C-alpha cells in the first residue's frame, strides 16, 4: 500500500497547521501521519484510496464502530433542535442517569469535554475534600497532557531514579513544576502505604488496568488493598477509566474487577466519538462540585448534539448487545492471534479483554512500567507497520481496540494478514 498521498497532504497542511497534525500523538508514526477521507463500520479510507481495517478506533472511543445508526440518527435529529444553549437540556439528565445506573462508582456525574480536563476536577475535589496537596500517580500511567499530571508517562528508566522511588520526569518542555506529585511504581502496595502513613496525600490516581504503557493487569488483591488503604488514611481513590470505562464492560473496569473508587474519570467510549468526558463519584465528593466549593466549568460541556449521542451510545451499551458481539469476535481474535504467533515461533503475551487487549513480544508477565518496557517494542512496531501495509491498522504500542462493527469476516481477514506478515518475517 502506498501512503504518499497522505504525506503530501500533511506536508501541504503544515503550511497552516503546526507540524501538520492537531495532536502531538499523531506525529512520529510510520510511514507518516495518515489523512482520511471517510470511516464506516470498522473501516477507514485514506486519501490514497487505501481501505484499512481499523483497530485504533479513534484511540478507543468507537466501541460501536465508526457509523452506528442509532448514535448518528440521534445526533442528526438533535442538529435540527439545538446546538449549544448555555443551559441545561433534558438529554444531559438522561445521560447522567444512565451513567449512574451502569457504573458502580457513579452516584453523581459532571460532564466535561475531554478526559484531561476531567482529571483536573478530580485533583481539585481530592484536595478540597482532604485539605491536603499531594497526589500520587504511577510510572507509565497516562492521565492527559496537563502540567500537573503529565509526568513520568514514558520516562527513560536510566534517568528516572530508583525503581521504588522514581524521580518525576516531565513529559514536555514548558511544563510547570510537579512539586505536589509523587510518582510511584504500580502494583506495589508497600510503597503506597509508606506514602499514605505521612498523612499528606490527598488522592491516588491510576488506570485500574494499565493500557497506556503495555497491557498490565492489577495483581490479585492489589486494587482491594489500595482501596482499603485509601479508606484507612482518608485519601481519595481515583480510577482513570477513560480507556476502560464502558469498554471493558458496561460497568467499566471497576464493574469487572469489583473495586469501587471514590471518583472515576470517563471519556472515549462514553459517547462513541463525540467530545464528552465526565468526572463521576460518590456523593460526599461530588457534592463539593455541586455546592460550588470546587469550580468546574466549560463552554462546551453537555453540548446538545454530544448529549444526544451520549444517550444513544449508553442505551446501546446498556442493552448488552455490543459487548455480546465483541465477546465473540474479540475472543476469536485473541485466540487466533495467539495461535498465529505460536505457530510462527514468536514469543508473545496477550493481556486484556475482548474489547481491548494488549499484545507484546518477547516478554512474559511484567507487573509495572519498568518491567513492561523490556518487551521487544521495536519488533512489535515492525509487525504493526507490516500489518498497516497489508491493510490492517493496529497501534504500534500493542493495544488493540475492538468494536461491535468488527465481524467474523474482518477477524478472518486480520488473522490471514497476520499469517502472511509473520511468514515474511518480522
Ligand atoms: C487513561 C487516560 N486518561 C486520560 C486521557 C486523556 O483524555 P483526553 O485525550 O480526552 O483528554 C487519556 C487519553 O488517551 C487516557 O487514555
């Protein structure tokens, strides 16, 4: 496949758009950033006319695929009614009610427009509730790109200090100091207890399943113990379920793993491609926002079309049908991939759920960021690039997102490409 039309379009676009892309994560990809003309089902079409089976799914949101009729019909109908009213619509109450019915930790909801900003509200709430300032985050976990939390997302361990007490590493130039952030290795209870004992930690934020830096599950009992310690020391536990919420299950990762945080950050699959995120949680914390003690604003919060799409998306997810479909196709894909890698003699590990899983090469059972990056990421990146050239778009970092629009025929096509790519050698 030829991607040179995309390259030319990005280079021409760079006359007007800084770097030719509108997110730092869309640059530095092989062979070059792609420019798309349309998307439907689980398929993307680019300016070169390539038709790609898509496992990026917009970086996760498109759980129902690129063109779910119910969501698009709801959005289209709303376009004729209102766009932005600087007030409330009934749809936002319906959407919020659905969230509270589906997610164990959601007693009250506040909608936002991106996961990154919803994280900021959670930090404020944790600090206001505890009158403490420090927050704990974990090496390799991603919680958006804002100054106070964009630390140690993908640090070079050789310059990031001791494994048990990492030095926070800034993610970008121009970033303000992270003086109130404590960075710890994940899946280690002792380091958390040592910090909480000091009595100055307002909150702990984590991805309950680590999908941003290789798929790593919480060790048995880890989340339960963190929950227990947070309760004991009066620290607010925040699950960042921007990836896992409504995707791993209708009740998110917390629904599957059985541990309920104080606050949860939602985004992505919440609105199947519309710019909707949320902070949700227990009443005692969310009331700080409700009573105006903690400020949370946003011109575009609960924009009418987005809310219509959110209601339609959540109703679909709540019906159970999308996850039932993905359970079949995703499981077949996970099983099929394992079989192909095994028969090609590629040491591999597949971790996660049919709706989102991670594949790594040449490493078994890492438990945190530093052990996870020992996987053969270069080899996997080569594999992802060869797959792209065969018409299958997978993330070079190893994450696969499934949608209910992927059908058995798409899985078969994908596995046949995997076979060919492995035969040719990676
Ligand atoms: C776990 C997690 N938290 C937060 C974010 C930030 O969300 P957004 O890109 O909507 O700002 C992301 C984005 O990928 C994410 O994966």
